[in-house]
C-alpha cells in the first residue's frame, strides 16, 4: 500500500479513537466538547485571517490572468469576454462561474498516446461532476447543522432540510446531502489512490483532508441511522458553545459524537494551513481576479525604484581616447 495515504488513514483513525477513548474511558467530555472546539475556532479565525491578509497585501505589479480564450484585440476578432475578460464586468462573470460552477474544471481534458504514438485529448466530465457534488453537499450539510446552533431554527434551514429529505427513505428520514457527500469524497479519494498519474503527484496533505471528511460524514451517518444519540443534549451543548456559555453535558450524548466533533475541530483548525484555503484564495488570485487589458493600459512595476545609470554615450565620452588607442570601435571620433 502507498505510505502516503496509509499514514493519513491511520492518523484519522487514531484521532477518532483518541476522542472516543478520552470520553468513554477518561470522562474528558469538557475537554473534547468545549476546549477543543473553541481552540479549533480560534486557530481557524487567526489562520484564515492571516492568510487572507497576506494575500491581500501582496503586490501584483503586472496583469497575470489565466487566459482561456481570445483576448480583446482587433474589432473584427471575436473576444472571449468571460474566459479572457478585459473589463471588471467580465472578471465578475468569470469569478461567478468559477466559484459556483467550477467552469475551468468543466473543461478538464486528459492527454493520452494512442496506438500510433499520437497525442490525443479526451474531455473528462466525471471529475467536474463529483467535485461539484462534493462541494455543494458539503455546503448543504454545514447549513443544515445550523439547526444545532440557533434557536429558533431559521426558516431557510427548515426549507433545506425539507428538500434534502424529500425522498422520505427510512426513519429517521435519510438526508441526501450526507450520503452524497460520503460517496463523492470516497470517489475523489479512490481517484487519487487508483489512478497512477494522480497517485504520483499526491502527498499526505492531499489524502488527510479527504479521510477527515470521510470520517466526519461516516460518523455522522452512523449516529443518525445506526446508533442512538440524545439530540436534545447535543443541542444543549452546541447552543452553549454558540452563545459562549458552554454547558458541561456529562452523560447521554455518547462517545461517538465526541469523535465526530473532534474530527470536525481538527478539520477546522487544519484548513488555514492546507490546500483547503482555496475557499478564500480563489477570490484573491491574480490569475482569476484581474482583467487582461495589457494591450490597452500600460502597467508600471511599483518596485522599480529610481536607479542612477551610466549610458553607453557617457561611457564612450569617459573612455573614448583609450578605446581608440586599443583599436575599439567608437560611435564618435
């Protein structure tokens, strides 16, 4: 087995068992139910803010947008106004389709060599579909969980729950988003494990968050459908966290919930120092948020400080006689 994904799998399993054993055997409910979530939240806010401010303060002297179509040039040449925008409106549209619909991933292609040794490209749509399903299901799961942190529950949360459970499978009602999140995360993980080219460029930092999300989704589904947890006491705990008046709930919740909460906390604290920061970085990426107007506007590098130069004419004036004696050509005799 590949050591990269095996080590990430072991790490997630060990983290889950630590929380489970800490509550079930040592009674550390307060530590895993209050201290760890607050610590994770602080690390997330500080880390996220630091990364965003760092990107926002970075100088971008030149226009370096990624271009995926014809730029604005001669009047009779059609411009790709979204894929190669030259205006702010085009940039906004490009960011809209990129953030909400993953437009660049939709054009994903795979290069292969055919039997004749010629390079061919094939449009690969399944990665875009699974990525879209993964992100939207994740968003829906997060929004649904606002039920545990608000009282009364907002109307839009109830509406999302109604849509999410419209199939009315089983009792309690199956939430489609949770199941699809687990399926999508598993398929994205298998892509990294089974495809040799993707596995070659994958590192533990690529596997660890996927295993974390699978662990979170798996424990959540298990608590909902296969084991008993006291939802009232869970809401009592989460409402205490949300209002900064934590309640030390000792019994009735179950150790599996604390494993679930611990994995969520680890993911939250891990985000600012991982590739998951693309959720904030995509908005500050100059390859995405800049218009390609280099032909219309002159961009001067702000780092070019005034430098005293010694031109060739001045050089020749200083050394003309010596250059003539040495047989070197000069422009002025």
